[in-house]
C-alpha cells in the first residue's frame, strides 16, 4: 500500500534520513520503533508531506505522492495524528472534528457517528474548548479528527505519550477494532514495547535514519530489543 524508496532528508544542513526503504502492508499495524533521535518523526512528516525530501520516492496505492501537498495526501486517504496532538485549543470539540471533514473527498458535512461510538467522551464534550480537555481527552480528539476524513491509512506518532493508562488501553482497543471492522492500515511510532506488541502485526526498527530490521511482531527478539531499543 505504501512504499518508500531511497528516501533522503536534510534538516538544517544535517541529514536525518539516509536512503531509507520502507514497505507498509495493507490492513496491518506496522510499528516503527527506535531510540530517540533516529528519525522516526521526521519519517512520518515526510510521508505526510509536512517536510520536504531531498530525494527518493513515496508511493501510495500505486501513485507517487512525494510532490503532493499534505492537504492533497489527506484527501487521498492518509490520516495523521502528530506527536503532541496539535488540536486547536480555542475551538470546541465539534469545531476541531469538523476541520477533518474538509479533507473528505465525498464532501460530507456530518461528523460520522462512529467517531462518538469509538470515543464517547467526545459526544459528551462537543461544546467544550479543546484546550479545556485533559491530555487523554485531547488525544482522543486528535485521533477522532483524523478518523473523520475516513482514511485508508492512519499515522500515529507516539499517541500514548503522557497519557493515563486507561486511555492508553482504550486507544489500543480502538486501533484493533478499526483494523478488525474496517481493515484500516496503521503506521504507529511507539516507545512502549508492551503496547506495540499488543496492537502491532509488524515492526520496523530504525537506527541513524535507516530501517535496520523488518519482520512480523512475533519475531521481535530480545536480541533486537537490546541492539536497537534498550537505553
């Protein structure tokens, strides 16, 4: 579904990604893992079109998209939840969700009911400002906003950072449900090994801007963890 070929990216004169190749299988949750500073967030931003690439190719559903804007990529079916959530704190929950409607190719005007089925708290707080929500509620709002556009792929950058355990568990349930019911493809950057093993079917390990190991999650060995994840 998604192929990255020979991706190179520079930031402030420093090269972050080095001839990176990556394949994302449709319908799977692929966890991109690695120590801090190896380029995981940069990779996601390049995939979403928020950072330019120096060279390489990004292919989505057979079409090259690396020259397309982030808005265009969203319209093709890529939902993105950035690290830190980036909701609009002065807008209400409803207004935040409606922003996602603008990226739907079918021009739908109504927030899908499934969003409130997945995250009931959002229905209860429709008229509250995003900035008044707790961190966990803001994360649910950010994921809900990405799901409003009915994506084929959902990209999540450390969705559990600073979130209370019960919300972490709920996010895991939502990911598994969306895969089971909708066949959603998920790309997840995650530091919590237990969560990654719970929801992920595949892993990709990064080191110094490259993918250094790729396999089924069941084959993430203790040796690989020591080499590439342990601090």
